[in-house]
C-alpha cells in the first residue's frame, strides 16, 4: 500500500488508501436505487465521491466518522476533484482505523498553543481584565484548544479557534510595539475573548454545526453574557469602566452593524482588533485556496472574500 | 397674565408667559459680545430664541432647568417658529416656578401605567419569563415609569418609555387574540423588556443624553446582560430554552443587523415584536409632526421616517 | 383505502391515496427517455415526485388538474420531502375525482368572508370612498373571493386574497380603536382596495401565473387606473382631496420605492396600512413554514423573510 | 444706463440695471431688525442679495414678481456670486417693467416648438397611440409649452418641459433610424407623454412648487390615470396590448424602482426612452454648470449628477 | 441534406446538418461512464446537447473547433432548447468543414467597418488625439476588427468590438450634431479607444476567455497604459491637458466606481460616452433576447439588464 | 512673551504668541463690511478666528503663509475651539518669522525616513521590482519626503506621505515574518509605490489641493502610468508577470471598486497591502482625534471612520 494522500493523486490515477468518511448521505438515484453521496478526508483535504447501488447494509456500515480502505480513481467533475469509487471496505482493528489520524489539525500542538497563550496572559497587567480572561479561559479550556474557528471558511479545522486567536495575538504584539498609544492589556484581553463564544455557538470539533443557542444569540452576545457572569463570580462590577471597555471589545469586533456587531468600534483598540481579526482570516482563506491552485492560474471563487478568484503566480514562492 | 401656551401664539403676537428654560448655550455674536442661544419649553412644545448681549450674570441666572417669565414676540425664521426676546426674568417663589409644570409628559399618569402593566403581568403564564420580568421591572421600577423612550424622535417625553411599552402591549394583546399560534406569554415578556435597557443607556428623564455605558454597549446588550444576571439571582439556567427565547426577543427586536440587532428575528413572536415596536413609534412620530402642521399642507421632514414630509388633510379628523 | 393525507406519512411509509396533480412537466432523463416531473397536492400541502419512462399516453393522461390514485413511497431528497412513484392511475367517476377536494383553501368560507367584509363597509362613512369601494368590490366580486393573494409566498391559496384582506381589516379595526387620530374610513377603504389589482395581475385561482398586464403595469398601477375609471362612472372628481388620498393609499402601500411604490407613504393611514400588510404577510409565512418544522429545529429558509430559518420551540404551543 | 446683464459683471464692479425679483423673504437680523433675503433674476441667471434694515413699506413693495432698478456691487461669498445692495426702487410704467423680459426661457419659441411637435405626430402611425397622444397634448396644450421640466435641476425654465421633450424626440428620431428594430411610433408616443404629468405635478411656470396632487401621486401615476381617462373618452380599451404598451412606457421611464418607476422597463422602447431622457437631462445640467465655470477649473457640485464637479477645459470650445 | 440552421427546427423535429463544436467537456454520468457535454453552433445561434457513453476516441475526435455532421432531435429542457444526439461524425475535407462558416459575425464586413472608422478619423481635428488614436488603432488593427466586445453578454461575436465601437460612433455623430457644445474630436477619440484594451484583456475571437493581464489589470487600466506608451513614442507629453482629457475619457467610461471606473466622468464628453456605450449595449442585448422570443411572451432573464424578462409584443415589428 | 502653543491655552485665557496664518479668506459681514475668516497654525494644531472690519491694507498684509504676532482670547463656538482676535501684526525680521517653524511635521526627520526606506530597499530581492521602485523613488524623491499623505484626514502634514509609507513597511515586515507564504519583495515594492502617485495628485506640502491631473486621473491611474513609463526607460516588459503583479498591487490597493480600485485585490500580497494601509490610516486618525479629547468623553465625529465618535478612557494611557 502506498503512503500517498488524497491530494497527491492526479486525474485518472488509481488510489488504494485509508481515508476517513467525513459525511455520507443517502439519496435516490435516477434509476430509483439508493446511493451514498460521500465525502472522504485525510490531512491533505477532502474530496467527494458517489457510492452507487448502496444496499441497506452498506448504508449502515459506511457512516461519517468511520475509517475505510478506498479503491478508486481520481476524476474531475465541472472543475472540482472527485473520486470514482471502485470498492470500499471498513478498516480493521489491525489497520490505522483511528479517525484522528485523518482529520486536519492546527499546525501547532495543543501544548504549544497552551504555552504561548499562558505567556501572553502575563502582559495583561490590568487586574480586572486579567482575572476575567483567566476565569473564562479556564471555564472553556478544553473547547478553546479543540474547536474550529468556524463551520466553514477560515480556520475550519481542529484547534482552529486557538490557532486563529494566537495568530491575532502575535499581530497584536507587533502592533502594540509599533504604536505605543495602544493599550496592550486591553488589546490582548479582547483578542483572547473575541471568538471564545464560539465554544458555545458551535457544536464541537467534528462535523461542526451551529447549536440552537448559537443561532438564537450568536457568539458575540453569548460571550458578553459570559463576561457578565464572570464578573459576578469574581465580584467585579460589570459596569465599571474596565469591564465596559472589555465588553465593548467583544461586542464591536465584527466592525460594522451589518456584520453583526450591535455597536461599532469606538475605541482605538477595538478598531485594531477588528482589523487584525480580518487580516488573519483573509490570509488564512487566500492561502488555503492557493494551496490547491496551479501556478499561473486563478483559484476557485472565495465567497467570503467578495467572490473573487485569487491568482497564484507562475513562479510562486514556496514557504 | 394670560393662560396661553407657547404654541397658542401666532406670528407677530406678543407673549408674556411663564416657561421653562430647556437649554441655554453661550455663544459669541458677530459683534464680539456673548449671547445665549436658548430653547423655551412648556407643555405645548419647545421654541428657540436668542438673548443678545448677555452679561456674565445673565449667563449664570438663565440656566437650563430654570422657570422664567418671558416677554417676547413670536416670529418665523426660515420656516421654523422662533421667539424674539424682549425681556426675561426668573420666576419668584410665589409664582409657578416648578419645572415639572412645564415639561411634556406621557398622556397617562404613572399610577395608571403601573396598574395596566401589573394586570398584564398575570398573562405571562410561563413561570421563568414571569419571574425574570417581575425581577427586572422591580429593579428599574422608578426609571421605567419616568424615562423617555428616546433622546429625540418618538416618545421623547417623561414617562415615554412606559407609555411606549404599554402601547405595544395593547397591540400585542389584539394580535395574540387574532393569531392564536402566537405565544402570548413570550410576546408580552419581550415587549416589556425590549427597551428597558434604555434606563441604563440614557441619562434620565430631563436633558436626556447617552451615558458612556449606553454608547459603548447599547440598550440591547445592556438588557441581555441584565437578564443573565437576573437568572443567576433567581437560579434559572440562562441557557434553558425559555431563557434563550426571551434573550432572543430582546437581541433581535431592531429587526435587521444594520439597525443594531446582532441576530435577526428567528421566532414568530420576535417578528411580531419588531413590527409592533416599529408601528407604534411610526404612529407617534407622524402624529407628533401633524400636530404642528396646518390642514392642507405638509409637515416638516421627519428624518427617522426616511426624510418624508407628511400630509395633513384639509378637513383633518379631530380626535 | 386510508384516510390519511400526503403530509401524514413518514419517510419510507407506503401510501395509497387520491391526490391532485398540481403540475406535470415532461423532461428527458439521462437515459434518453421521457419522464414526468410531477407535483402532487392535497389539503395537507404539496410534494414532488418523478414518473420515469413515461409513454406518450402517460404524458397525455397525467396532466395538471387531474385527480389520480397514487401508490408510492414517502422519501427524502436533500432535506425536501419527495414521493417515489410505484404506480398511478386516473381516478374514475365513481371515485372522489373533483379537483376542488384537494386544493388548499382559505380557512374561512367564501360566505363568511363576504359577510365580514359587508359589515365593515358600513364603517367607511366617507361617501366617496364608500361608493368607490363598493363599486370596485362588485366589479371584481367573483375574483376577490377566489384568487390567491400571491403566486407563491404568503396566502398563495384559493380565497387567499380576501382572507389576507380580512386579516388586515381586523388589525385595522383594533389599531383604529387604539389610536383615535387615525381616519378609520380611509384605513378601511385602502385596506380593501390595496391588493384588489391582483385580480387583474394574476391569472386566476389555479396554476396561478402573472398576466401580461400584470407584468407590464403591476397591481398598484392597475388598481389606480381602476379607481380613476370608477370615479368617472360614479361622477366623482378623481382629483378631489378624497380621491387623491384614496389613490395615495394604494400607490404607497408597498412602503418604499424599491419595493415598487412610486410614492412612499405620506399619510398616517398609509404608514399604518403598509405596516399591517407586512405584519399579516409575515405572520402567515412564518406560520406556514413552522407548520412543516419539527419542534427544536429550524425551518427551511424563507426567501421573502430575508432568507432566514425560523425556530420552532421544543414545546411549541398548539393552537 | 448700461445694457449689461447680471452675469456680465465681475467682482467689485458696480451695477445699475433693471432686474426681476425672483423671491424675497423677510428675516430677522442679528441686530433684531428685519431684512429681506432676495434673489434677483434676468436672462443671464439669478443671484442673491440681502436688503438690510427693511421697513414694513419696503417689505410690501419689493415682492417676488416685481421689476426693480438695482444699484449694487457684485461680490463673492464662499465661492458663490452675490450682490451687495446699495439701493433699489420699483421700475415705473415707462420703464421695462414686464417680468417676462427677465425670466429665462427655452431657447426655442413656443411657436417653433409647437410646429416641431406637430410634424413628429405624423410619424406615430399606430392609430390608438396617435389618438391618445393628440387628445392629451390638446388637453394640456397651454401648460405643456410653458411649464418647466422640473422645479430645480434640468430644464427648470419657462417652456422647459416642451423643450426637453423635443430634445428627446430628436434623439429618438436618430436612434430609430440607426436601429430599425425599434418601434418608432411607440418611442415617439412615450417620449411625448413621459413627463406630461408634470403639468399637474407642478404649480406652473413661475415660482414653481409641487402641488398636493404632485406630492401624493407623482407625475408617473398622474399621467397613467390620464391615459386611462383618455381611453374612456376615445372608446379605446385601456387593457388592449397597444394601451398596455403605452402605459408601460410612462410607468417605467424612471428606469429603476428606486427612482420611482413601479415597474422597470420591459420593452426595448422603454429601455431607450429612459436612456434618452437621462442623456438629455445630463447634458443640460452639465452644460448649465459649465456656463458659469472658468476654463481650467471645476464647476460647483452637481447634486443630481452624483455630487460631481465638472471640468471645463482650458481652451473650451465655444459653440 | 437540408439548408436549415440550428434555430430553424421546432421541437421534436429531426435535424441532419453541419455544425461547429463550440465546446465539449468530458463528464462522468451517473452510470459511471464518460459523456460529452457539448455546445453546437452555427450562424443562427448555439444549442447544447449531451453525447452519452463517449469512448476515449470520441473524446479525442469531437473537440471544440471541429465541424461535424449532426443527426439529432430538437428538444426542450426546462425551457431551454437542447439537442438529443442520435449520431455525429466529423465533416470530411470535401464537406463544408471550415469553422469560419459557422461562427456568428458582426453584421458588417471587416472591410466596411475599416472604411467607416477611417472616414470618421478625419473628424478628430485635434492633432494630439488624432495621432494617438491612429497609432493605437494601427498597433491593434487585426484584433480590433476580429475580437468580440465581451466574453458573453453584448456583442459577443467575431468583429463585435469594432461593430460596437462603430455603433457608438454613429450615435456620437448625431449627438454632436444636436448639441454643439460637445467637443466632437474628444468624443470620437474616446469612443474609438474606450474598449480597445479588450484586445489585451480577452484571449481572442474564438472560445474567448480573460487573459491573466485582463484579470489583474482590466481593459481600462491596460488602455490607459497604452496611451502613456503611445505618447512616449509620439513625443507627446502624457500630462498635457489634451492627453489628460483623453485618458480621463477611457478611465471614466464605466460611469461609476462600482462598475470599475476609478474616476467618474467629469467632462461633458465623458458623460456622453458612458451613456452611448450603455445605450448601444442595452439595445444589442435586448434585441438578441427578443430574437429568440415568441410574440406575446417574455424573454429569458437578462442578468446584465437587472435580471429582467423583456416583452415581445404580439404583433412585433419585423425589421 | 510666553512659550506656550495654541492648544496650551484654556477657554477665556488671553494669548500673545507667534503663529502662522494657514488661510485667510475675505468675506462680507452682516454690517456690510469686509472681514477676514482666518485659520492660525502652530505645531500644536490649528484654530480659526475672525478679523472684523478688515481694511484693504489688512487684507493685503495678512495672507496665508505669513507669520504674525497674535493677541487674542481662547473661546469656544458650538463645541469647536476659536480665537477672538484682539490684535495682530506681522512678525518682523528679528522675530521667529520662518513659516517652517509653525507647520506640523512628521514625527521623524527627513534624513531618518530616507535612511529607513533605503535599508528596506535591499529586501526587495526581485530585480525588476527593485529597479522600478528605485527609479520612481528617485524621480519623485523630493516630493515623497515632503508631501502629506492626504489633503485632510490621515497624515495630512508635511512628510506625511513618507511617514505613512514607512509605518506600512514596518507592519509589512512583521506580517512577512509571521506568514512566510507572503512574498516580501512584492509586498514591500507595492507598499512603497502605492501612494507615490499622490506627489502628482496633490499640489504640494503647503495649502494642499488637488491638481487637475489628480482630479481627472487619480493617484492610482497616475502611478500605473508612471510604472509603464519606468519600464520603457528601464527596458523591462510592462506585461511580464513581474510587472503585472506590481501594477496590480497599485491598482487594487483601495480594496473595493467603490473606493476607487478598478480591480479588487487578487493576490495575497494585495489583500495584505490594502489591510495594512487601512490599519495605519485608522490608527493615525483615531489617535489624532483622541489627542484633542478629554478623558471619559467622546471625540468629535470622524467622517472618514463611518462618522463615529471615539471614546477616550478616563485613565487613558499616556505614551
């Protein structure tokens, strides 16, 4: 068996590899028989394929979350990669059947992320902000380091939430150095909490969906409520200037009302947080799209980037 | 002395009446001398006037909030009413010098409003909503019945907040009767709390401005935080379905993201609350503008109503 | 044979019931053979299904408007209900083959609607408005009580136009009671006529489409022209204030220019009519969507409601 | 006395000429005395000036519509021309005191315009359109040749409505020649009627304002109603295809809903009419602004042209 | 063999004609076999069809650009015309196998277009503009007379770029005659160059796509750069007023920033150029859509015309 | 004489200091006499004041660009600072009469800025970009280090263009370090050239206005033309991939078409350049507004920041 991954194969090449079933939906074909519309995943990305004439036993066997051995052919359908399934079977216990081996992860280990965040916490010198941040980070510790930052779009992988937060913190550090008028404590505290509400808005690290609470309140309102509760626990007034500023950082971080911020940024640090959040998300999305683009051509349309197709230069820099 | 009010005088008529100074700003005239740009108020409305060559003693005397005896002439300046000041003096203790006699008020007494709200509370049969609403109404009792519903625009008078809320509740009652699929308890609870955050967002019933908390968080986020705190006090889970629905009512009541709702209405009752809020505010604003408009002509532009001039028919119905 | 309706069946259940063919389009399958893309309807709603390998005789037989006996299986395709057709045949004369038995209707009888409207007409005390309204109601009597209020979206069922109008009139009655400054006659007259032009804009109660006149002029301009003609018949000046106000009610009822009103509401009553029209349509659309939604989940996207998915609470109130 | 006109004078030059008072409003100066804010007009354009310390007799004398002899100095105030009044008196009967001598007029005589329109009518070969157009042109004959095409903006001068219509007809002729697929009759008929409703929407050729009917219905709806009435008079069905097309031309001529067309152009000829209307109005507005602009500089902002300042080239072409 | 063209056949009619393969994409059918999704073209228009069970040899043979003999049946699929392929074979050398016989062309010969443009060049009397225009026309001579004016939408046929330019020039001539204040030289020069950058933005007359340069710079910026270079070659200052005006004509011709003009029209001639460009494109698109529409019905949606469906009158004028 | 600056004085304090006349416009007062509307400037900022009853000699003397000795009183007018002029005279030759002593400057010396840019140039390792950047920096050397970055808004001071560029370069350095997939050379080259066209668009470092070329083409198109010319000088193909990418960086740097970029960013580096440009400008504007704001209050409205008022916290961090 080969050691290649899904995206290492070219069109028309035959593959025989272990992959994870990311999703599998039963549908009725035009000939009246059931088939499975599947998505396969490994660390190189995900590709769809159709399993024709699926028996009810097949449907039971090949569920999302299972590792399978896939025999297929790499094809192209309307410009998107696709697998023509020749045969699949479940991986046995003696084979690499742990789903975790196949899911995409943040490019840092959980331990490293935890350490980097811990160090930065010391730079939040304002005691109120420091206490609230530590309290909430601890409350949602497990989720913070495993959840994605979004269902789709940017940082939609395990650990994406913490990784996105760390990227912003690194930018925040440089910007605070360059512009001394910025309150570093406030910018760091806001950066750490800005998306933490996603641990309640989203269902979890795998097969992520929105929770009812996420749909009805959204992560901005959820996190604001969490800060209010934290203040009560910690005996800090939730309408002291310190806490008003921190709540404002969270509430305004989408930048504009039409993007879901009920109040637009009215603090220098809130302006900066929104800009850095946007910058990191954009870089991540464009980079992700260019990863699958051939030099000298344009990427697929990125809907979250105003529907544009990005160009990968002919002699693209390799990192 | 006459018993007429500010808006009872026609252009060129001389007036000699007691009025309240609503605001008084010192400015420098083109001749280099100080003057006071004043706004006078009684229950018929407010009109501006300029007090030329104001001495420093005049400036000290004639502050906002003082009752004065005004001798002047009613004029017109670029289509707006104005008073040419011939002489002013402070009202003495034996004269009607209580500012409350001159400010506009809701057309219901505080006692009547309190009673009407109290009765309606019994129709909130869901115990969680009932307890949260009673708790918050009690916490902000004094403010709820005296604050305006806005700084300018609709219901910008003492008691306006409670009066606007009652108007919505009356509509809500009829709509719940007509459409049985509506959850009456939820609609009532949402109606009562929807603008209660204005008791924190605004500075008070007189010379109303926005507080720092109001500017940085807005009344939607403020009230959501209050519900969270109330739940903690009352030992109700703030993420039970009941409370999520109630929070959603408040969070979504501006109807669209661009109007400051971070989440748009996703409940039938939230759709209805937004519509009734809008309907009552529109009726109040148009009615107010038509009150000062002559039959057969158009009102001044109403900026909050898309900048339109409303028409008062020639044989306008008198209430 | 069972007494169940289309939406009473769960996925994978077999059905054997009479239904109406709402539409049937011939298409070419991937195997080159013709098939019929059908929609079946009864009073519980409508569901689509595909009839494979349709002969030319089948195509002739199974037209829109015919009642058939359907043997099939309830399935799900990409989240939408669908019928897998096992066999269909036309209903015979001894079977329930009247199409009217299967189409959705307004929840009031035509007689009741007629009676309710008749009574309200007496409250239009202005003689000009009363005469114009009676004249036009009589002219389009048959259509008014049978047409839908729209091709799709809200009140898209037989009698929907009158039912939507009556719902608005009921709201209008309550609002006129609550706000005495509203001219009840004008609000009622405008409510009755506001959508009456749809009797010309739309093709009829069944398989509703837009007429050429509907596309080129729209129901707003059509009804305005009808009022002008009615005035000529009734010897009323079409530029008297009374008639200008009535025409303005119709012309402005979409609320904003971008929604097709050439003039935006400039009368208090026009503001109210637009708001009530919107409110009733929204309630009807959300209610309709929630009818097919399971408690604790979100409805399908409602495009006419800003593309939102509405939530049906877990313990949803049953009417 | 000189033969120069208002715009022939340069800054600081003294003028002694007859002009018309276009408007004169009484205001109160900062010193408490009345003054007149006046606008003077002759065929070169209009300029404002302030008449200080106006006595009540002055106010009576110097009304809009009177011809006066003006002694003043040409000045500049914040970039706008202005007259410093040194003295004014009413023109006597032996002097040129006819207001018509001073108002701006269309650059064609009424007779010439009438003749050009008459000739073009013969090219409307469709009998229904021809009859309706002739009927309405005759009904509003006097107004059509004297009204302006707008209160301000383009063609805001006596006869402007007919002149603007003729300019469009000339363009329509060329376009019909170049593109034979265009129905010349329909394009001409629509061009003539498109703005004819302005004879009802506006108050008249002098001191033009909007009428109540104009505000409540707008010229589009007004003219559509006029066509309906004309059809009744002429025994033509108002829902025949011919009349639907003609009504559509009027109803859609603003091009987009947000510009006040309840229906957007759905006929080739309606697309062309809107484009030519826009083109002629734009050329007229830009030309008007450049007339008062020095070569090598930019004009004042034109609000109706997206707020732009237009450039007049250094060696600008003289006509 | 018949002499009919693709659009001469009615539904269900059998065709046996030579056509050009406009495009042919390999796809995988639901039965797992390859098929070709083809578009056929002749001078009556283009129609799609599917070639099932395509062998690898078929795929090699039936490429875009090849002429074939098509045996098929005209069908309708969801309202769009379609060909059911019964058999196809390549045209032989003795048959009409020149692709040029089948592609749509401008309705003027290249020679006639060249002549018409040449004549108009003499009316560009300003020597700088004349020289720049002649220089660039010569540089891109071949492309100018063969390229389309767009990839899809208006004038998307061979020679479309020159033909669209000539249509504008004809309109420009009439408008310059009617409005003498327009600088004819500038309007002509701008008209000729406005879209000339498309010879670099687009890939060529057949199977037109955007070039990398086209995507990254766009034809507006490309042409501006070309003018700068031409000036260097011709020793004309690129910042003289003459050249600034010409560059402004190109840079502003999309009319608004959101349509891709970095600067909006600030010259009378730039306003006119934008309007004429728009007018000709609109007429061409609507005419094209109506060509395939039956009298008394509405065309397909035109996305570039605000998504509207245009009406073809029952007794549509034949040219 | 004191050593204080304009903004060191509180309201009602008397000042006797040397300042620069930034602008002085002649206007006519309500009493008919000329006055000068002046703006005074020193390195603490600028304040306006009115010089009443100005003689023609005063008007000649007190021009923009002159240094004067000002005796006045600090006042407040509608919330804006203002000077009541008690007396002014021109500074003599023995006094500090060099205008440069009073104008605001970038917080780095020209020499330091030149040095920092020079160093960074070595990191542009791509030879084509390096040569073009060096060529253009040299061509506009003097202007680059003295011009402001804008007429008003951000970095509107001497040397502002270079300082803004350097701020972006510093951010670009950090971002390139953090995200190795970014092409540092391209980002640096684009950063340096992005606003260099302002040296042609703006008139100069003092009393900055837009040039005719600036208005008609804008700095984006100007700089693109400059790159094209530089390539010709340097014998580099202006359509090589290197140059297309560089031109795209300049052309797209406003981020959206509606902000004046004819093409939106399609390169990762272009996305980043736009974000950093925005970030630095925002920080500069907010910081500038907060400099004049008291702790615990909100700044004046910043129109370029969506009209918001920014909050300065009570215990604002001092740099």
